């Protein structure tokens, strides 16, 4: 009798133990699935890849397609906008399906990427090697696997679509992307009113000698690369620069402005005399507004450029960008995104609400 009860108790214990293990395993999977709460579901037409780049390149070449490396991170609002707006846009999806293979790479990921050399690195190491500072960043490779074109940050659908067209035409036409896109816009808006002028601000220095401006300033220098009829420039000046915290930060820079289409001559930070357009082209500026930062304490002119921001940024990231330069954090932390993450974490610890898309 006692033996029978004991056997039943042992059986119940074993069943409970098994149930606990199953529950624990399920709970572990749940936690594992929740480690990236900012994960965004990707479209089904993304290429399924083991990230063996030579294999992917050979496959693309056989089909007459090109590879696009898409660097992203979980929780990135600009990546989400790219997915929601651009990658649901009928014409963009058509072009991507017909001509491109898109490989997704997590900027902080640990998956193995096999390079064209055969070397194996993690996704995050590959992102570092490719000098990815912002997400999304999309890098188009040519048929030899070399970088052909780079889109840094979020591009609105019309500009993104034009960039895809430009990539396909580049081998046939020797034209800078800015000129190509500007001409496309003129063709589309041929009946629109006359072009607008650049924004004027009280904090923008009118000097045409950037070398002297930077060298003689007691502040770091910010050079704004802009153009007429630029909606992103309108937002930067009409909204973000009007916010008091940002405006206060701007007072701590010597600010200059370059019209990337102007033939007015300037002296560059490197002492060269050239037009503003030539200067922008020498730096391969293809997005407006682009913000380039120069160190007034640099020993030589070659060391003056310390950081460049070439993508669409909302207020939170503009403030973080200015903090990154003004605090000198770029000297000790070469990865801007890590600085942004730590800054956001600190704000949350202090009870400050963080709005990434603000």
C-alpha cells in the first residue's frame, strides 16, 4: 500500500518536473524572441541569404541583377519609415524585384558574413569595416563587388526611386547624382514656380574663406551643404533649428552654408580656391542638407574634418549629433550610434521621455 502511494507520488513529481521544463523552455523562447523589441518585419521579397557575398554576387551576376547591402538596426525609426513607405511603394518594389538583390545586415548583429576575400566577420564588424554610421544605409555593389553607390539615412520615395534609376544608368552617363536628381525634378515640376532661395539665418557666417573661418574660430565649425527647393532643408530650418535647445547648441558653432549648385568661388577648409559646386562634388555630397563638422584646433587642415552627417534626421538625432561634436565624444567613441544609444539610456534613467521620431 505504502509502495503504491510512493510510486504515485514519484510519478506525479516526474510529471510536474517535465511540465516545469516544458514551461521553462517555452518561457526561454519567449524571452529570446523579445530581446529586440524594436524588430521590424521585413518584406518577403528580400533575398534569402547566408551572407556569403561571393555566392550572392555570382548569383546576382548570372541573373543580370545588382546587390544592395541594407544596414539596419532594431528600433530605428528611419528604417521603419523606409520599410513602411518606400518598400511598399509599387514602383520601387517593381524596380527592386526586377534589378536588385537586397541583403539585410544588422548593424549590431552577430551573424557571420563571408567577405569576397573569403574572410569571415560578424555583421557588426562588417558594418564597421564599411564605415556605416547611420541607419538605414544602403550600399549598391557593382558586378565586381565594389561599392558603386551609397545612400546614407532615409531617402523619400521619389529620391529613393531616382537613386535606383541613377545606379542603373551610371555606367552610361557621367553625371553626379545631385545633377541627375535635380534634372528629374525639373522635368516633373516643369510648370512650377521659380526656384526658392536658400534659407538665411542670423547664425550663418557669410565669409567665403572657410579655411580662415575654421582656423581663427574659438568654436568647432559646422558647414551646411544645401540647395534650393529642398523640402528637407525647409524642415531643418523651419522646424528643428527653431527649437530652443537646438538653437542654443547652434550658438556654440561657427556655421557656414554652401549652395551645392552655386558657381560662386570660395576658399575651402583645405585652402583651395574653387566653386561651391566643385567643393560639394569633391566631397561627394549627394544629399541635402548634409552637415560637415570641422575641428578648429586641428594641427593641419587635413585633420580638420571630424564628422559628416548625410541623411535625414529628426530633432532628437540632430541634438544628439550636436552633443557628439560639442562634447568631443567623437574623439573617444568613433561609432555615433553607440553614443546615441548611451545618450538615450541616460535620458530615460533621468526620467526624460525619449522620442526618436521627433
